C-alpha cells in the first residue's frame, strides 16, 4: 500500500511541479491543483448523483419485492439483483467519488511531505545529492529535526533555504552546491501570503490562520450545500444530529488534523471546501433527482415505444410473407399442358340439364294453375 501511495504522490508531484513552473509559487500551484482535481472528479460526482437518483426511483419496486418475498431472503436478493440488472443500476455506483478521495488525500500528502522525491523527482540516496543532504543534516545551526522522521525532506528544504545559497561558507563542494540548487529554488515557492506552507500550524506562527480557515470553510461548505440541496437546517438525522451540526463537527475534525500536517494540506482542504458549494449548485441545478428521474422515465418510454415498433414491423413482415406464400404444399401443374375439354363439358352439360329440368317443372306448374282456374270458371 505504501508503494501505491508513493506512486500516486509522484504523479501528483508532476502536476504540482507543472503548475509551480507556471505560477512560480507552490501555494498558487496547490490551488490550481485543487481546481484541476475537482474538475477531473466532477463527472464521477454526476455519476454518483445519477446513481442515487436511480436508487431512489427503485425504492417503490424494492418495497414491493420486500412485501412479496420478505420471508424468503434468498429469493428476495435474487429478485433485487434482477431488478438492478433490468434497470441498469448498481448499489455501489455512488461510492466511487467517496472512495477515490482517500488515494487523492494520501497521494497529495506524499507529494507535500516528500517534495524532493515526489515533486522534484530526485533520488536522495544516490550520488552527490546524498552526500550534500548528509552534510545539510550535520549543520545544527540551519537544520532542525522534528518529532516525525516522515518530514525529513521538509526539514532538508527548510535547511537549504536557511543556507541561502552560501554553500562555500558551510563547506559544500561545487558539485554538491549544484545538486542542491533545484531544492533551493523550490524552497522559495512555499511562502504563500506570509505563511510557510511547509510548517506545521502552531499558535505562535502564521500557519494557525489556515487552521481557522479550514474550520470555517468546511462548516460553511456543508451549510451552503445543505441549503442549495434543500435540506432543512434542523432536520433530525437517524443519529439525532442536524446537518449543520454535522458540518461543524466535520470542520472541527479537519481543523484538528491540520494541526499535525504541513500547512499546505490545510490550504488544499480550504480550497476544496470552498469549491464544493459551487459544485453542489451545478449538480442541484442540472442534475437533481427530479430531472434525472424524468429523463430516465422518458428514456424508458422511448425504449418501450421502439420495442413496440420493432414488434409491429415483425408482425407486418410476417403477414406480408403469408400473403404471397402458396396455399398448397404440392407444386402447381405446369401451364404448358393443354386443358382437356372433356373434363369440363360433362359438368356444363349437367348444369344445363338441371336448368332445363327446373324450367320444365316450372312450366308444368304454371299450366296446372291455368287449368284449375278455367275449371273454376
């Protein structure tokens, strides 16, 4: 896991270095990085919203399945899975944006805590640079150790900045001075609005300002997001905590964490929290549950209509093929054979004979009627 986070940190280091070369300040580069990652994750946020809306749309059907198969848990799970497949939904579809936040946090944390390895991509254990760093750590008047060895690269950068380019005074060779030059150049970019982004916030240094910014940004972000999404400020949650109280709790938690990490992380949290309400507004405006469910229903009706049209076409083509298909299975007699007159004449004769008999019988009936009339007279 450590190797994975180092790998992510090196990738983020390239992005940070790219923005740092453009703006010349690590703080501005970090703000640009935050905006970049937020934009990169915005499609996942939309996917999460669609997944949540889809699950909300399936709730009535799931309740119906619960009533029908409530006693048979296995059958219920099977029918629910079929429902998910039929509707194209996944219960884990909304977890991806939240799950990806952890690798981003740790990757950025590595890039900030190990700027020489991850941001400058320099090997601190080989060659002239390793000798120069060893000499830097031996200078007690410029190098200050911290309680955590994890911040040793930050300590080296601060020491190189304290040396101020006066390498000859501290006995560095020309090769060692050349190896330390990129570190010295990067060290000046960590000064952002009078705050050293490599320092850990204490009550006696300016970095404590970012701790308060983190608190207000995090709590205010959740408050605005709740207001945009129409969540009541005092709506009771299952745990008895209101959404705004949850925002205050989250703000206190992030502020407490910022007291133990470099101030650059606090700047990242602050920027990310300030961007969140804007994303919430866009999602609520164009991707709220009502719009998504209406679009999904329209697509469902269009799909049903298309299926009906395909069925009607299939029925129509089947009728057309029956209309021109032969009535009998046996092949018809060839037209080249002559039709014999004898086979027709007897039938005609019979028919005409029948007619004659019928007419003679009718005449006899008429003559009998005339005789009866004369007799009466």
